[in-house]
C-alpha cells in the first residue's frame, strides 16, 4: 500500500506547478482576446462608419448701388427686412437730370425734323424758285452775248449829240467871258465859272462817246464767260434742288437721330438709377445710409443676402471623391440644431483639385489634395450663413 501512494503523491506534486503557470497565463490571454475582439469590432465599425466632411453654411450676397450716385433723398428699407424683386431701397435726389433729359429730347426732335426734311426733299415753291433763277441767268447770258440793241445805240448817240451841243455852248460862253474880262466888264470869278463849265461839258461829251463805243463794240469775252458761268451754276442748282437730298445726307441725318435717341435713352437710364431697387427676393443685410448722405457712383448702397439660396462648401479628399456626384442628395447637420438633419443636393464639384483649403486646420489635412464641392440646401429656413455644417455619406 505504501509503495503505491508514494508515486501518486509525486505526480500530484509535479502537476501543481503546471497549474500555477497556467493560472498565471490566463489573465494575459484574456487581455489579448479582448484586445483582438476590440480591434476586430473597431475595424467593423470603421468599415461601416460614414464619410464625414465639414464645411460652412454660406449664402449668396448681392451688392446693390447706383451707377450715377448723388445725394440720398429717402431710405425706404431697414436692415433685416425681407424685400421683393424691384422693391425700392434708396431714392436719390434728381438734381438737374430732368433738365438734361429735356435738352436730350429737344435734340432728338431737331434731328428727327432734319431727317424728315432730308427725306422729303425740296418743296415745290423752292423748285420753282430755283428754276426761275436758272432762267434769269440764261437770259442774262444771251443778253451779254447779243450785246446792245439798236435802240440803245441810238439813244447813246443822241446823248452824245446832246453833250456835244452843250460843249459848243460852253465854248462860246468861255470865249465871251474872256473878252469881257479883258475889258474889265466881268470879274475873275465869272471867268473861272465859264472855264469850269467848259471843262465839265468836255468831260460829259467824252463819257457819252465812251458809252457809245462800248455799245457798238458789244460785251467783252470776260463778261460773256462770267455770265455763262452764272448760267451753268443756276442750272446745276435747279437740278440739285429738284433731285432732293443725297443718300449720304439722309444717312448722316439718320445717324444724328440715332445719336440723339441714344442720349435720351441714357438720360432715362440715369433717371431710373436714381432709385436703387432690390434685384431679387432677399434680406437686407446692411444699409447704412441716411437722407442727405452722398453716395458715390457705382458704390455699394446696401448688401442683400439670398437666404433661400444657402449652400455648404466642403472639400472632399481625392480618395473619397468617388462617393459624391452632382444631383446627389446628402444629409446635412449643424451644431445649432443637434439631432436634426437637413437635405442638401450636390450642385457642383470642381474639375481641378487643390491644396490647403482654408477650412482645413492640420498639416496632414492640408497636405492632401481635395476637390471643392458645393452642396445646395433645400429648405432649412432656420439656418444662417456662417454656421458650421457636417455632411455624412455612407461608405
């Protein structure tokens, strides 16, 4: 009996250290199993976790103003007010714009009258007047060519005979006066008067002779050429008046009308620009003007926010760009409304990648190439521009 118990005791003694070693190893194995199970669970969760990209809610803004500028007359809207398309926001004082428009309208009327005159041509009375002038010039040419008539020559000859008779009498009076002066019967003054009368009679006789010679010789070649030129000019003037305006003149008058019309249209635009209106339905973001302020041309008078045109701009890494596409609906969440999601639609994805978008903060993020993507919001009137937004897409 004793011999059999001893071996069993030795075997039990040998088994106890082994059990102790196994007991020491069991906690370590449990830790390993737990770590492995946790890692496997994390990988499964990582594989099912959706992609998430952050961005900022943005809104399209409109800067409205006037191209003419001027002094503010009325401010018709307030900051934060919703305005409709075409609603007046600011009204400027007109100044002298209305007077300038009247001047432009007068210039247009004048140009239209000139164009109408060019198209209608000369009036019948003007044509008759030009024809009469041409006939007068032709008759004068014929008269110059023919020369003096016989009656004119006879009249000039008779005037010459009359002046000769007067000259003979003046000679007799001068001779008688000299004889009387020699006997001291008349004074020196009477003698001088007789001498002067004689000289005057001689001059009149010479002039009558020259007139007679001129009539007998007829018109000079220079006079005929001059009369002929006047006749040609008068006939050409008659044809010009009868033919009416040239095509070039009508075109020039038409161009003047168009220029005047353009000036008038410009003034109408300037008058329209005196009232600054909202171009679309929006909310007035800023309007810091008061009556009396001076607004420079093309300066911003008010900033409008299209709150119904909100969108989120995100930057999708190149390795994930295949998970988004235009027209895709995606959920959008914001910190201001936890637990709620808003619907967004991918509107545009840039064709060219970029680096270092401003909303990525870490160096690792900035080192990756990303594609800017615009996601338009559908609804979400509670959202405001500037809110942080998150977009999640399932893998």
